[in-house]
């Protein structure tokens, strides 16, 4: 099981979990496309991770924009000759009680997580079907693909939806050797989570320390955050598993926050 010399597109990879996944794939011998809404960040990250410019490519992509997705994926194909792996990782978090949630924010959340997953998947599948080498599509779900939390209605909805999408891709892609799976991390200490801590403290009327201990990590077996390295390792495992024996599945990486 190896990703050596394969081409992986990782969305939302100029920072955070996506960047950690890109690092893991490069270390494993893959070529990586750093796709991110932040064009300068994508290009800078690619240069940082691969100063030679031969193994990493930075591409600016708004995953909710059909034209940008198609042109960005076409650029990846032009430079590296095809796409073998897609990691649909781009995401944001907006929290508020459901009765106060703005419709525009709801639509924004679903567009980034679900429209973005659909558009990048469609572009990747077209190339994977054409080149005939098969492939792996991996969605960045969440423990919230399995469970619900207060203040996160669109996020929970979208993350549940990714599991449904992965199952359909697994069934449609099987004849072409394309697998689809979902990684479901617990809370990972990224800037996205750091931003949530004071917001949830304010909305719930508790301290930031209580948010961490009694909300985010209460259900874990050891009171620990999931690490970026944990998530990257799980993603690499799915990408390198080349049999349809492991497709349409979801893997929870959460220190026991959720147990199937």
C-alpha cells in the first residue's frame, strides 16, 4: 500500500489539517496540489513544502465556484498528468443557535462543505474515469458526521451529508476502481477550533476552560485533542488502501469521543 508517485489534490490545505495532510503525502512520496481559497497562501505553502517546485503545486480554488474548481483541477492535471487522490478538506465553522441562524450563513456553510465536495468530486471522477488508474476520494467529515452538538446545525447537517455522498461515489466509482471514504476527526486544536472556544463560552455562559473540558473533550477517553498528525495518518491509510474492500466507509479519529 503506497501513494508514491501518485497525485493528490488537497483542498483547504494552505493551513491547518489540510496542510498537515499535504505534508504527510509529500513525505510518503506523492505529488501534492495545495488547493485553497487563499491563492497567495496556497502558492506560499507549496513553495515552503517543496522548494524545488517539482512535487507541490499551489492553486487558488474557491470550492463553491464551478469554474474555479474545474480550472484548478485542470491545472493540476496539466502539471502532474492526472489526479489519483482527492482529499475534500475545505471547510469553515459558524456557530449560533438555530432559531437565530441567518439563512445566508446557513447557505454559506452548506455551499462550502457540500457544494465544494460535489464540484471537486465531479472534476476528479472525470479524470479518474478517463485515465483508468482508479483512485481514492476522501472527505473530511467530523465526529459531527455521527453526532450532533448545539449551535452547529449547518455544520452537523453538512458533515452527515458527506457520508451519504461518499456512499454514492463508492457505488458509482467501483467499476472504475475509485474508492470513497470519510475521515471523522474529533476536536483538533486548529485556528478554527481556537476561534470557537470563546464563541461557545459566550453563547453557553461558561468559561473557555469549561468549554474545552466539559464540551469539546468531555466524551474522550483521555481528555486530549485529536492531532493534525492523527488525521493525516488516517487519511494516508485510506488513500493507500487500493482495494474495494474498504470503500463507502467512515473512520472516526477522536480519542474515543464517539465509538461505533
